[in-house]
């Protein structure tokens, strides 16, 4: 008999009665009106001013003809005769007018300096070939050597030789600057110059003609490199502006749709304030033809071949095949109502294809959305794919493909990240692919994700879903759904729109402080950077990884170069020695006395010093503490509960008597005020409120109250990571990014906000949230605890994929175990049913 767990007789289980096979009625699948191939990206009108040069006059020094590299299909504006840029001499200075440099539809990545052409007018004429392909080599028609000129200090140097050496050094600097900014994806020819011996000989022979020619050719290379740099600058600028325009257009359309749906449901349709985050608003991005081509290559070289392998090996069921009417799609074995990841098809009236991490949950959602009579079938059970097939065919194909479409490394600056985004699938996908395909190295940011449970599965799911959709399309079958959403989303446009608003507001704050006579702030003022005052620490389990970092710490350190910060609750945690994750975050366990002490701590150590001495201070609203002491019912609320209302700390400050701090009679001192109407304009939208105190001695007293930054990486058990959670993440990312911008102008010698793209990614949580968090969770369907490893790495400049940072390392399972996904991987039930459960 069966033995129990302790070795005794076990309880006999009743065998469930097997349900008879459900034969059902044959399903009818509609044909598509036309193949649903993604449209090619047409060259859209440019957003940057371009004024082609007119006829050349006597001031023309050099005419540079820009032409597309032979065979390049992505620069139609440079086809044929190409476009001309003039280098002129004005006021005895070389001049290249920026507005006369073309705005290219795709990023130029390779340049070849062709030879001189015969000129019919004044000046010289030279051709530059431009390519969007990284595999084209950079060549130059200029002769000489790329080795810098080494001149002996004791050797006589004529003025002509000095000018040649100086011109070469300046030209090297232009090339170096270009490659420093764009070298991650762009290359240009080396600067060619005469050798030291050639210069010595020409100088000794007084060969002024040769010396002038060398100087002229080096100067021409300077012009070409300058034009190349500006050509890239303008292309990037145009891409950013078009991304923002595209996003705002989708925003307006999504807001109108939401309002119409509200009116149809009999609800009030109030105008959305700020950014609307939902699928309609973010499911598309501005694309150029290179981005579209890369997405098509991924679909044809990775997604579709993977699904065909599954079909050929009996691991997939699809109506996109011959004799599909012979399969009983209604058989219970094909149902999607399982708590398993799968690829599904929703029959009439939906005709929707897609994937899910939980079939049962997805069935409930789709039934509510469409019709209770809607039928579904499981095309691929992602938990049951044969391990052998995965190791031998699927995983090698997938990983080889991902290596082709990944970014070469985790980007370090905003510019580098935008460049990657311009030349392939969206940055979130590229970075996720890079993490999976790059072997673990603690010194290589975001490497080693293949050793983390579930990372490879995500690419399986998205690739097979895309392959299934392509297979249906290939057979001319009608289906709807978010096709290939993991390859593109509107995160880039979201970032540009929100970031521009934050930068403008930070600049307005600075300008207003300068213009305000009630304080002594001026353009030469530099306020001190103070430690951030945050709220409370989360508890830690005994099993917590040794180097685990909490979210708010990573954000605070990222924007402040690891400046120390304090907590209102000090070192206290909700539960000492927590046994569960819930206890680590259970803020309700803070006692009334602890909440009161936290308020007192914030008042005495943070607010009073600002009132006495002036300054600029950032504070978490700490709703847990401040709402508790204000509430008559002593109802403890979480920080999240004040998203749509004024936080308790703000009310407390408005009512606060500052007379003790300012040594003034009670009731006669100035009070804290909301500055620049920031509660109405910024709290719900961007997650911060500015408060200002008019100090009697004209000292600047400025507080920035921020929403909890831990919301950026929210990963609470039982909370669905939908767009509602992304709104909270975006507010946290926006407020922390705003703090970095405001400190950058108030606490330095700058008088304008730093809008440069050379800023490290760690300084912009908003960028990481828009490009990585929102895309990967909502469109690539990654789980937050996976994405947080990438997010923390980008903000802290550390690799968080080592096991000492997380508890998700894959368990050893024999050779090639890292190439297998699915907890139930075995001989697929789909294979047996395809062969034996025919009607």
C-alpha cells in the first residue's frame, strides 16, 4: 500500500473519474482580408528646420556633396545627386550654417571620404558617402598617415609647419569629440596627415606649394568631420522631436477614446490631466526604416522559425495548417483555463491571438471583455515544451538571434541609450536581450541574466507568440491582438514629453527665485546640498541576499552620487526580525509612539534647520507618520493613499507656527506656503510639491516634498503590475529626476538646467522608468523583480545579476539546464493530442 510521509500507511486517494472527450462542433476560422504585414515606415516630414544652400558665390571655400553609400536603402534623401553643404568664408572665418545641413531619416553610422570632384565655380568640391550599416568600412581618399606628427623640440619649425601641426591637432579633437559622443554606434575615417620626415624635407626645400596643399587637405578633413558630427546631431534631434510628437498624438487620441467610453457608460468624462498611461497611449512609437527592418528581421529569423520548429515537432496546435478541421479544438486538453503560461487563440467574436503567464486568469479577463460564449484553445503550452528540443534547437536559435538584436553593452549615458533605440528594437528589448546573452561578469553591467530563473522564458514567450501570429498571417487567417508589442512601445516619446516639462519647471523655479526680491538668491548663489530625508526602512528576512539593495536607496544614491540620506523613522523597521515578506513592509505595525517620534525627528533635524538657516531640502512626505498624528480616527494610511489628495505633511507645514525657529512673537511669524502652485500642477502629475518660507532675513527656505521613491520598483505580493502601478512608478521617477535637475541648477554655478544628453543614465530615473520599466512590464510582460535587477544596475552602475544581490538563481539541473524553460517541461501533451485526439 501507499506509505505516508512519516513512513506509515497513507490515506488512499479517490481516483477522479475521467471526463469523456468533448467532441463539440467544428470551428470555422475566418480568412483575413489581406496579409497583416507591418507597414514600412515612410520618410515622415522632419521636425528640425532645414534650409538648403542657394547658389554659391565667391565666398565658397568647399562644397561637400553628401551621397548615400551604394546599396544603402535607408537614406533616400541622399540618393541620386545627393545633397550639398557649403563651407564658406565669412568675416575671415570658416562658416558652416547649421540649418543648411540635411536632416536624415535614419542615423548615419559610417562615413567614407571620397575624392575631389571637378568644380565649375569657386571653391573645391568633395563627395562624402554616408551609410546606415555598421558593417560598411570607413575609407578615405586622403593620403598620408594617421600617426600623429612627432616634432623634436630642438628642431626648427617654420610657421607653415606649425599651422599644419596645429590644424591636424584640432582636426583630431573634432574626431575625438565625435567618437566620444557617438562612437558606440558610429565610425569615421582617421585623420590623414604627412609624416614627420615628409614635413622636414618640404620645410628644408622651402616647398611652400606642398606645405600649403597639406594644410588645405587637413583643413578639408576638419570640415568633413564637423559636418559629419552636425549631421548626426541633427538626426538625433529630429528623432527625439518626432518621438515626442508621435507620443503626444497618441496621447490625445487615447484621451478622447477614454472620454468617449466614459460617456457611453454614463460616467463623467473629465479631461485627463497630465500623462495618460494605458495601452492605446503607449503601444506604438515613432520609427524609421532601419528600426522597421530590424523588427522584420527578428520576426523572420527568430520568431517564425521557432514556431515552425514547434509545429514540426508536434509541440504546437494551430488552425494555420492543412486539415485544421480534423483537430478537436474544443477538447478539454486544449483549454486555456490553467494556471500556466501559454500561447492562446480566442475564437469568435474576438479572433484574438496572444500569450499569457496565467491561462486561467487570462480566460476570465477575455470572457469579461468579449463574450461569455467565447471559446479558446491553447496553441502552445510553454511549461511543457520538450527539454531536448529546447536544448538542441530552440534555445540556440533564440540566443543566436538575440545576440544580433541586442545592444552591445548597457548604455552609460542618455545619448548612448537613444542611439541604440534609433537603430533596432526598442531599448528595453535590446537591454533585456543583452542581459540574457552576455555571460556573467561582476564588472560588466547587466550581464548574466541567463542564470536567473525566468529571464530566458520571457524571450521564449514573446518570440513564440510572434511566431504564432506570423504563422496565422502567413496562412491568410484573420486575427487581432497586439502584434509584436515587445519590439516597440512609446517609452521614448513618454520620456521626451515628461522630461521636457520637468526641465522647464525646474528652470522656472530658478528664474523665479532670482527675480524674487523677498530672498537673497541670485545667479551667483549656490545652495548647499543636504542629505535627503526619506521615510522608513523595510525589514529584512534572514534569508535576504547579502548585497540586496532597497529601491529608494538605489534611487537616492543614483541621483546624488551616493550621498547619505536619513529616514524619518530612523533605523526602525515595521517588524523586528520579520518572518515573511509581508511583515517586512507592514507599515501598520508602526506604533503611535513611533509615528510621533518620526514626526518629531523630521521637525527637529530637517525642517527647523532650514527655517533657522535657510537652504534647500528634499523630504519624503512620510504619510505613514504624518497622517497618523493628524487623523482624528488614528487611521494609519500608506504613502500611496495621498496620491489624489494633499499629503498630511503638506497640511502640517501650512499650519505650522515658525515663530520659535525665527525668534519672533508667537503667531506673528511667516508661514510655509505652497510655491508656484505646485500642489495643483505637480503633485498628481509628477509626484512633488514645492514649499517656500519668506524668511525675515531674506534667506532662501525651500522644501521639495516628494512621493515615496520606492514606488519606482513596486513589487508587492498580490498587486497586479498594470498601468495603475506604472502611474506610481512614473511619479516616483519624475519626482526624483526633478530633484536631480533642481539641485543641478540651485546648488552649482549653473544658471540653466542641464539638458545635455551626456548625462549618466543614473541621473535620470525617469529615463529608466520610461524606456525600461514601463516597456518591459507592460509590453514585454516581464515580472518586476526581474526588471528591477536591470533598473538597479543602471541607477547604481553595479551588476545586480550576481546571486549575492537576489534570490532567483537557477538551480543546477545538469548540462544545458540554463537553456530549458518551463516547470513541467516534458513530452508535450499537445504532441499526443495532435496525433491521437482527432475528431
